[in-house]
C-alpha cells in the first residue's frame, strides 16, 4: 500500500473511531478527558500497525524535521505547506519538545512516540542510516543535548531563517515607538555555523547572515511556498475608513503599536480598526484558511491595511497576503535595510509612518474604495521540489 493510501486509510479509520460507539461505551458520562485518551491510544495502535507493515518497517528512509511546538504562525504554515505537497514523495519524521518530552510524528498525521530526551536521542542514533537528510524548521523549545546529538549524526543539515532567533539569541527592535517594549524571548544559541546549507527567503536577509556564516556553508535564496495572485475585484462604499491588519498580531508583530493606534482613535467615529486574525486591542475575526479570509475581507471591506511589526522580519506571509489585496499598506518605518521594506519596494501602494500622527494622515490620504480577494493557489519554487520531492 502506498504512503498516500496509508494516509487516506488512517484518516478514515480515525474518523470511524471517533464516531464508533464501541470506543466510547466504557467512558464515564461526559468525561472528555477519558474520551480524548481513548482516541489517542487508538491513534497510537493504528500507527504501530502501519509502521509494522513490510514497506514501513524500521522507517527505512525518511527526512528528519526538527521543529518547535505548534505555536502557529509562519513557521508552522511553512511546514504544513511542505507536508501537504511532499508527504506522498517522502516520509517526514517531525521531532518536537512538548512539555519536556520529545514527541515524534510521521508526516504530522500520527504520533510515532513520546519519549524523554535521552531515549529520543538513542532512537535517533539507532536510525542514523535511515535518515536521508535533516531539515531544521526551528530549534526553539529544544535543549542543547538534543541539538548537539543531531549535529553529531554527521548528516547534512539544512535550515531556513524563519526569524532572527535562528541567527541570534535575542530579538531586534527597529523603531523608537518600540522603546517601551522589552526584549521578549530568548532561546539557546543558534548553532548557525554548523549547518551545511542555509535557506534565506529574501536577499535582504544576507545583511545579518554575513556576520555569522562560514566559507564552507551554502546560502540558498528562494521565496517560501506562498500565495501570489489576486482573484476578484471588490468595490467598497464605506461610510467609515476601515483599517485592517492581517495575522495573529503578537508583541513582535506589532500589538503594542496597534494598541497605541487604537487609543488614538478611541473617540473617533470615522475610523474603524479590524484584525483579520487576532490582535488584543482591536476587534478581531480569526480565519483558518484563505477562503475564510476572503469571506472576512468581503464582509468588512477594508480601505487600507497596516503593517506594524516591531522586530526584523525575514519574510512575512501576512505581508504577501496584504500585497495581493492591492490595498494601500501603511507600514511602520524600519530602521535599516529590512526584508519588509525590500519587498515593499516593488509594491507601488506602500507608505511608511514614523509617528501615530503620520499614520493618521496616510490613512486619510491613501484610503481606497476597492480591493482584491486572494487566489488560494499555493506556488512553490523549483528548489522546494528538488529538496523535498523525488
């Protein structure tokens, strides 16, 4: 049976398990924890059966992916886009540290095991001859012992600079509006010089990498799998100026900036702020996929979008989405040459602001009475086909 047939069979069996009365008959009344544990055990049993098949036995050839816990955002979106396209060409074993236990999944479809770190390291060493290549999606959450063990496998390792935590152990603020926002995260040293290859999503990222890479390392510049095309033009006739921001806006993505903007417009009835995603200080409308985002855009019909990230971005999926709408993008000015500014150089409808007053002026001057929905087709450069495909 093929990997694709395995995945379809597993999905069908798990769905039957959830619906099957026999799985739930012994559960105490209204005990969701018991039901969840039963289903988890069922998943584990099915996974063991799949792995025990002759073609799956000992996982004879796989790509090892090192990842952080499922925090969401661009890092997770990237990995899911890779798995969606390439899991029928190759088997992916994904390793994460979740609550100080190393959790290992197959194609993120089912859990292979959950072990203490030392046991997981032993398992990885025992599977060394079966590992085709190692891809580090992110090291956040992992401890030095496992990181060192992975590098000591002496298998070519590639990483992608999703953010600057992959390069240094602190975040970078780039604007005076951020002066009252503390350093947010720290992680283990990035081991950047140990990688065989480093993928950057935009040439502007070389400004930082130049200080860290070694002559023996290969730098590959290629865009991430992403959406590219506009779809349907929507004409708007709003009484207010609808100002949108796309994404899950954390502090490093600009939530404190948006809080300042929201405070500025608190008694202003002509401006309405909306987050297509989530943002603590303004009305938010989450979405799970591009179709849902398109629906929200059509309902609330923004006249302008804001980009407010306070830390240096290496790519920004949400910037891609914003540009595809063809709306004006009012973005927080970045000190120094950054990927966001470099990408926006090719976008004729982008305008920087340094103060809230400048932001206000631009919102009134650049508001637009139409936008475009987003074509949900994902595009992959040939590099990803070559690296992850057959």
